[in-house]
C-alpha cells in the first residue's frame, strides 16, 4: 500500500512544523490537516471537500479568512517522479512565485508549467476570497501505469484506499 494521498502531505506538514518551531515570525501560521475531500456518492459541489468547506465557512464567519495572506494546499506530493500540476484555479501570483522559486533552486522538473483547473481543498477558500495555491501531483498514478483507484471502499463504505506503490 502506498501513502501518497494523505500520508505524504501529513509527513510534509509534520516536518514543516518541526522546522518552523521556535522560528520568529511576524504572522501567525496555521497548519491544517484536511480530511473528507472525497465524495460519498458522486463528486459534486455538495458531495466533496467536506473538511475544507466546513473550515472555510467557519473562518469566514469568525473573520479569520480576512486575515489570511495565503493558503497553500499540499496533496499527493509523495511520488518519486513528482510533477506538480500548474493549477489554473489557484491564485496566479502564488503559482508563479512558487514555480519561479522552484526553477531558481533547480527543481523546475518537478514544477512543469502545464496542467489545468483542479478541484481540491483550496477551492472553498478561493470561493471565500482567500488567495490559495494547490500543490498536487494529480497524475502520479497514471504515469506509473497503476490505476488511480485500484480499491476505493469496501462493502461497508469505510475509508479504505489503496493507490498502489508510491
């Protein structure tokens, strides 16, 4: 079993928390672990993105979203041949800044300037007016030849996922 979907972003956020711990900052930093992006029946605006929709609504109501400078959504970044999608639904200024930085640091091969609009956990925040960027390697399973959804749920509809080896 692979751990690319939830596992890679969780590992990234835990390491980021470790690195940033104790570092001086002028702004608050929130590390959020979303869950519930998958559809229960069929992907739609109402049947998807459960955790991020809930938090975006809560933060809109309490004023937190107005104070956010940016939201970075990290999803499925564990592929050994990482190719992040140039997500056209993300804020162009953030997308360009990150891709330019990757080029300058020699990581341009993992940040190709191609892709399209991705529906992911950043969308509810974009809809709430927050500049957001989705960092996702959405095509990693297709490149490896492993079907993207080998096993999604069992007969009791538990959250069982198998993406094959990463």
